[in-house]
C-alpha cells in the first residue's frame, strides 16, 4: 500500500486552514462533472494512503487527510489491520470560488478489518496552496460495520475419505461433486431423493450459457418446476457461507423460496471484479473468486449445495455447445444417471 507524500509547508497549512473555515453549506454548486479515470485514480491513491495512516494509528498523519473534527468517525479503524477495498466518486462538482480550490465530490469509501467491512459516504474537497489534494470535509454517513458471514469455506476444505460424493454421468463424461449436507441440508436431501427416484435420468442440460451456467431439471413452463420430495417449492438456504465459485452446484428458482428440481452449475473461470468489490466478502473469499472465477453477483440469491471437484472439463464441454437465441442447445447433452459413492470408493 503506497504511503502518502506531504509537501505542504507550515505557511501553506495555515492558509489552507483559514480557507476551510468557511461552512460548506455556504458554497454554491456551479457545475456537475463526470469523474474522469484520473480523478478516480487520484481519489483511490489518496484513500489508500489514508487507510495506511489509520492502520498506523498516527493521529498527526490522519489529520492531514481529514478537516476539522471529522476524524472522530474513524476511531474504530485506528491501529487495526486494514484492507482497502475501494474509493470512487458518486458525485463530482464545482463550487463558486477561486479556480484553484473549487472542486468538491461525494465519495464512497469501503475498508475492511479481519471481521467487519465498513462503508463511508464522504464529502470531499480538492484544496491546496502549493499542492492540490483531496481532503475529507464531512462524513455524511457510515454503517456500524457489516459482520462477515460464516467463512469456514467448506468448498475449499479437503475431501474426507468417508465423504459422500455425487457423480453425474452424461453423454460428455462424468461430473463429480461434493455435497454440503450441513450447510444446505434441505437442498441436498431433495437432490439425493429425486436422483435416487431417477427423476433426472435421460434429461438434458436444457439451458446453456458459456461463461455463465449450465442448467438442468424441469424446463420453465413444463409444469414440473415445483416438483420436489417436499411436495412443492421449498425454502432457500442462502446465508450459510457457500459461494458461487466456478463449479458451484446450485438450485435454480423463480424468486425467494421457490426451489424445486431445477439446478445449475456455474461455468465461469473469472470473476467480475467490479461486482466482486461491491460486495461484503471475507478477504479469502474475495481472493478465491479472483483466483478461480465464479459469479459473486448470484451470492445470497440462490442456494449453493455442491462443488465440482472433478469433471470441470465436462462442464466446459457442455457450456461450449451451440445454442439458439433461447440458450437451448441444438443437440443437448443428457444426463445418463446419477450415483452416490464415498470418496474412498472413487
């Protein structure tokens, strides 16, 4: 993380202090601006340096970034191990005044500790005498720190010899995945029950979108969408620390608590970083998304109940099929059978 360089002299600081005594409410907005990429780079570098000052807990350094008594809003973060997540303008504008000190903005600033993620909405001013820089003029709003969800990351843990695995035999090869009974018990029970009844045998992966998902189960409009071992739709299990990493096996739905027999497997070997860094995620989850890919934008909306551990090349082959404008393959690959075995038997 870069450290800030400060070249302001004592005289410059005095002049700046005199300037910022004016209340921001007295300033008149003259023009709204669109942030340029170098504006975004500037505020990112500035807030990275501010994050470093907070982590060091150096009050004098912190006060070089914050005007007046606004530093009190950041006491929770002082002397903690901090991870800078992002800073970006949500608004940029000019105010009436001299052309040297007339830029203002609203910035969303996100930073994380080991246990929580904090989001601040900041009013900032670009000020200076001999050197211009961005200063936090006012803390408009802040949350209390969103606690990270369960981050045991079962998807990354080693497979035990007695762990039951599921094998989907398809026309293109076999997909083997582990199931998370503890974290998604209803979904796993439903999957096992339907599979052992032969519900999925000889059914196609009917919806295929490369770099997104392959989907099976009852087609929309078939009348069987809500078929399950529970006699109809059942509830979501979406807040148990399971994520839509590449190869995640998930339930399709039609909205909250409308799980039936539709399922999909994530097929994306990269993650959208813009989406990724707008979410509240433990650092190791974010890092794994960056390493293997996936669809973090689906987290919290669909039930993840499994993770492919072998046969991801088969998933890719299915995803690479030619499709029509409804994402239906012209010659769909079908499921032959689904079996369950202990890891030691495979």
